[in-house]
């Protein structure tokens, strides 16, 4: 009986000793396992509007004691101010050897970020194991994802005075201001459309301009002014005119920045030019009121005088 009691006491003491060694605060210095995290895609390109997300795969590998689960936490430790990064499930339990896919949402916090602005986003995954009232250490995982911005193309065309009055055979110039509200350097090509049949084609100078990208947060976008010149029509002789015509100016903007689309598990540069992303077309209207008499110029007066003089000479010769 005494021998049995001693044996039980030895076993109990050994268990208590092992438990103390295992669960004592000193065990906090021991790394019980390691977290790992990997994104399914990098770099990732965000569009100006609409939600985008990538998948972060999180796993836990224990160094010993396979049956203890870990409490995982995802934290964004570095990201640009213009980007909002938010994991859909920031904390969750994870069994040893298991994996969990977590969606990480990306959205632009500022709408006028210059494309492509490729920037690194750092995500950290920590793990905790609580045993014996103490938190046990787990190796932290950290991963980087490159995030860029797809271009957004937007221009405005404004005319300070779109309605003008003139008289026949006169040049009339409209100053046209073009602003770039887009997120990339842009080429703008201008042309007149639907020109009235009895009018000569307007002169646009210059016909093509290049505008820099809008600076983030700047209420004043880059702008340039071009001239749109028309010449009012006239008849072949003395005539009266009283008509009005409308001119349509087309401004086509083309972004210099590349546009990327997701194909499988990576982004590829696209050869397409989608509207409002790589290109945009806007129109502006002008009206000219042409009213007044047209009297032929000095050349016509000389011609008429010469013909009259010739007629007088011929008449005198006949009379003689």
C-alpha cells in the first residue's frame, strides 16, 4: 500500500513539474508555431469606381503540440493614404495545419490619384495561443502586395461666350478652354463636325494638345485654350443675310497611362480603350448669328469701273 502511494505521488509530482514547465510564464519565450500569409495576386490594379478584392491565404504550422488551435488576426500595417484596405474577416480561429482564404477589399479613398501610382501594401498576420492563462508566442507572418491605379479619363470643354453676332464675310474666333480632370497625362484631339454646307470649315488652332494629369486634391485642373475660328458666308454680289448656324466641336481625349485587366491569377496590360478609362469624347456647341448686307470688296468696284470704261470707249468708237 505504501509502495503504491509513493508511486502515485511520484507520478503526480512529475505531472505537476511538467505542467509548471509547460504552462509557466517562461514558456512565453518559446515559439509554438508560425503563421504564414500569401496573396493570390500581385500587383493588383484598382479602378476608380467599383469594389475590388484579392484573396489572402492564411495558415498555421505548429512546432509541437499539434492539437492546440491558434487565434489569427490580420492587420494592415502599411498602405498609402489614398487607398482603403479592409479584410472581410480580420480575426478568426485556425486549427493547426489548416488554411483559410480571406477576401481583402480595396477601394480608393481619393478619386484623383494619378495612375498608375504603384505602391506596396504590407499586411501582417499574428497568432495567439492561450494556455494556462498565458499567451504563447507564434511567429508573425508579413506579406507585401503591390497595388496600382487604372487610369480614369475625363475632360471638360467650356466656351465663355458660345453665342456671337457677326456680319457677312467676317472672321469670328471663339476661345475654347479644355481642362483635364483625369488621372493621367492625356492627348486631346479637336475637330469640327456637322459644318453647314454654305460655310467654310472652321479653323482650330492647335488641333491637338497634351494636358498633364490633375494633381490630387487640387481644385484647379491643368488647362489649355485653343481657338475656333469661323468665317461668315456671303453672296457673289450685293446681298442681305439674316441667318444663324450652330457649330459642334468634338474633343476626343486619349490617356497615355496603361490599362490593366485581371486575367486568371495576374493582371495584364489591355489593348482595349474602354470609355472613361482610356478615352473620353465630349462636345461643345457654338452659335453664330450672321446678319447684314454684303457689298463686294474694292476689287469688284475696280472691275465694274473697268467694264464701264470699256463700254464707254466702245460706244464712242461706234458713234464715230
